[in-house]
């Protein structure tokens, strides 16, 4: 435990020093990000190369109303597959100013669409399966209070099911697609259709007739944020977004020119 604590403290100090003197410069076309006292890091890229924007709120940051902005850029990332940040933790008003300044083309004119209520059925089913597995393990272990413990497992999972349903949204118009996720750490991901490489819909036996599915898609990126998946939504909405993907020219084609 002592070694673990010392290691955590060392990692915290090192991470803090690496983020000191964090500077972001933007000339209207290009970004230059420079940071770090122990190890200097510099990112330079054109704003036109950004193919996704993520506004994130870690759990502790949510308590203080803070956000940070991360971008995905094709071919850009460090050895830890981290993406450049164009804004460290800041208040909502400041983040909004930054996005209006250098991310206006990721703005969505349509409002958020809530996850389909059928997602509650899916979450409840998996909670029931988890409780059933717990019941079998307890029975095989000959432990007492099998039914009360199983019931407690199932009931304790229900708030997570409901919160997962409440926080997932999508939004789309003719130009961009957004989705949100995260119960404790919240993320809003924003994409232009031309940066989405593919899209497929996945449903299950409970939702097929109700035309409810979730969408999985990929983007080109130099980091570990290539794959994305929404929650469960009406297939009509997801198909409308997919039609816009097909209508828009693949922006990655310009990378080879």
C-alpha cells in the first residue's frame, strides 16, 4: 500500500508539472499547443484537420461546473494515444466562447433527442441476469441469505439503469451529429458527417419489432477514439443521421491529395 501511495503521489506531481504553462495559440487556421516543464510537448495542426470535438466533464469537475475540450485529429497523438486539448478545465461560459471561436462548424442547430424508453427494458434485463448469476454463485457456495442478497444486487443496479437511460442523447442536423454519454463523467461528442467512415445499427430480439437500435461508427484518428457507439434510439432518427453521412463527401479523401 505504501508503494502504491508513493507511486500515485509521484504520478500526480509529474502530471501536474507536465500540464504547467499550458498554452494554446490559434491564428484562425492553425493550432499550436505547447505544455510541460519536465517534458515539453508541442502539437501543431490545422483546424481543418479536426474531425471530432469532445466536451468532457470528469466527476469532480462536474461538482464545480467545469469542462475541458478535446479534439481528434487524423494522425495526431502521442505515445499514450492522448488527444490534444484546446481548453483545460474552465467554466461553461468560457468553453462556449472557445467553441464559438474555433469550433463553430461543429454546432448543431437541432435539440437533443432522449434515449428511447426501451433502453430501460434492456438495462433491467441485464440487471436481472446479473442478479441471477449472483444467485447461482451464492447457491453453489452454500452461503446464507441467498435471496435477500440477490434482491439487493438487482435493486442496487436499477438506479444505474435509469441514470444510463437519462444521460444518453443524440442530436443531428444536415451538417453534424452529436451524442452524449456518461453517468459520473459526462462526454458530449461532436462530428461532421464527412468525418464518419461508416455506420451500422445493432438491435436485439426485444427491440427489433419496435424499431429501436443503437448506432456504431468509426472516425479516422491518431488516438484511441476511433470507435463510437450511441445508446438505444428510434431507428427512424438513426437512419436519418445515416442518410446525411451518405450525402456528405468523405473528408478523409483530401488527406491523400
